[in-house]
C-alpha cells in the first residue's frame, strides 16, 4: 500500500486480470483508466421497472462487521429512487464485506462472493490475499461521495463515485500500530463499476475500474 496509506477495498478490487490496479495503492495515477462500457453514460434504462424494482428482501444478506477502528461513510446513501437505492445499498455492503475479509484474512469470505462475481470477485479475492500477506488491516475513516447510478437498457447498473482516503490508513496486525501518513493527491480515487441484479435480488459488482489521484475527486 502506497507508503502504508490505506487502499480501500473497492479501489483494490481492480487489481486482478483485466482490471486496472496493479498492487497496494496502485492504479492508473491520474489520466483516464480503461472505460467500462456504459459506466460513464447518463442514459437511463428502458428496462421494465417491474423487472428491476427491489422486492421484499428474501436474499438473506450476510451480516457484515467492519474491524474495530475503521469507519466508512457513503454519500448519498439514498436517492429516493427504489432501484438506485438498492444498487447503492448493495454496493456499500460489498465494500464493507471486502474490508471485513481483509481484517479476517479470509480471501474466500462468503460475504464477498455474495456481493461480487466475475472479474470483480476474482479481483477481490486476489487483493484480499495480497493484503493478508502484508499482515495489515484498514483503520481510520474512509469517505465515498458523489455516488451516481444509471440503469442501462440491458438491465445492468453503472455506478461511479469518489473515495477520500485522507483519514484512512493501514494498521499493523501484530503491533496494532496505525501507519499514519500525510494526505496527498493519491488519497483520492475515482471509481466506475458495473453491477447486475441476480435472481435473489442482490446487485452484484461484476466489473470495477479506478483512477488513483483523479483530480475530479480532489475536493
């Protein structure tokens, strides 16, 4: 992780395979990352609302608990649109699930597979395993903001947002010491995700890309 600064779970998930990040705190620094098809599109879907609208929760979502000393904030948490709110809610649980798996050193945590699949799941598992080898967990407060959802015509959702790690750090698992480092431009990351709703009604992340040091998030 870049000089021990906390790389959030969501940022690092792009590490594997065709996804973008290449190591702890790595990523496309500045400039454009590879684009996920439809991720930048503001076009709303013409998919039938009845096919996308959230049903009563029968998915039996897992209980996810963040490690002591870590806090996450998500802005906005809700938009007032039930479909978009379901996307935002499941994405937030996805981020929490990966951070929990890092704290538990469990790259195969069922909660991560619950909220991710395909490239995103492969990336998550590889990232968790890589962090586990460094024997650190995440501490401090990480803020996710400017979360914007669009529903594509094929029924998938695209989600873009920014991450602020200026108050997020890594913690040595053996000593408990928090590795506090000064904030800089690399403390900010932009994200672009694709999510698809499974047959249980869960919006799972399938693809994720990020740009560390993206100027549009430095505010």
